[in-house]
C-alpha cells in the first residue's frame, strides 16, 4: 500500500513536470494565443489518437456522457486560452502562480458539486498556497499588464477547477488518453477558424515549440494528470499539483533566464510545504 501511494505521488509529480513546460513554451512561442492553442490541440489530438489506436483503447463514449465531455472540452479550451494570455502579459512565475489559485477554488467547489465532505485541513493548506503565491505576485495595479495577467490566471483557475471536478467521476470509466483525445479535438475544432489568421510559414517557424506543447505538455502531461484522479480527491490532486509552479519557474529560469527573486523562493517554499503536508496526510 505504501509502495502504491509513493507510486501515485511520483506519477502526479511527473505529470506536473510535463505540464509545467507550458510556462516557458507559452512565453517562447511568438504566435497569437488562439493560434498557439489551436495548433497545440490539433497536434496533440493526432498524437493521442495514434497512441490510443496502438494501445487498442476503445474510443466509445456513452451517449449520456457526450454533453459532459463536450462541456469539459470547451472548459479546457477556455482554460488554455486564459492561461496563455496570462503568460504573454507577464512572466512564467506570475502566469503560473495566478493559475494556482485553483486549489482554493477546488476545495470549496468539490463538496458542493460532488457532495464530498469539506475538510478543514484543505482550507488551511489552500491558505498556505495562497500566501506562497502572494509572496511571488506583484502589487495589484489595474493599470499594468501584470494585474491583467493575474485576472486571466484566476479566470483560468476557476474554469480548470470546474472542468476537473466534472470529470472526476468519468476517469474510472474511460482511459485518460481517450478523454484527452476528445478534449483536444473539441479545442481544435473551436479554434480552427483562427488558424487562418496568420501565414502558414509563420506557424511552421514555431514547429518545435508547438510539437513540444502538443506531446510533452498536453498528450503526456495532461493524460498522466487525469489518471491521478483515480487515486485522490480532486481537492487533494489540486493541492499536490501546486508543485507545478516550482517546476515551471525552474524551467523558465533555465531556458528563458527569468531568475526568481528572494520573495519568489520564499513563496515557492510555502507552496512546496503544502504539497509535502498533503502527501503525508493522504498516505494510506
């Protein structure tokens, strides 16, 4: 049991590392956000379809689940768009950390939506995460782009939390890769009209980053993330995933030379502390 718990913790950390590449890649790609997300979704969808076909996973979805899958696909699209707008308007640290208000949102929404019992420890851990984020965030000023970025990040967090909660009961019925096939397909279809707004040659020049976003961040990262829903509550998953900004900031420092300041380090320690506490607390 202890071995399985450790394995599940390693799985969510691996998922967070891959998803954390979105921060640096989102800042690196020089394309309109709608084009970046549309291309990312379509490329990821093809990769996931090939993988599912190779693994002989069934693509069949119950008719009664189509509305939910469709809704969560649209929510995923909105989450990606708002998150990438936050990244382009600020830095990897601000974009990722504003998104990570979603553990707080999840802690309050999950009991309301799924009827699970509200746990006070989740509120305390969520507050700890918020304090850590506050240490990294700039003073709010509605006249600068950083403040607007924080607003986009919080909106992205709200949409992401709702999407995760709605999908919680379906991850035991469908393979995570299959769910992501439909999520990326819906996002690709929604944003398909925007792909023609820039010359194809401009998109092709960004092919390496787009492939990385499609394969590493989306196909691998988000599939692994969905699979962790089977082993923890959504609130626990959201708190454990708060380590993602730490990975993202380190990747941003390495590849974009965005070196974190002292307050960033302090905030990161507080966020990591909540992850360690929740990891120990959920140990079977």
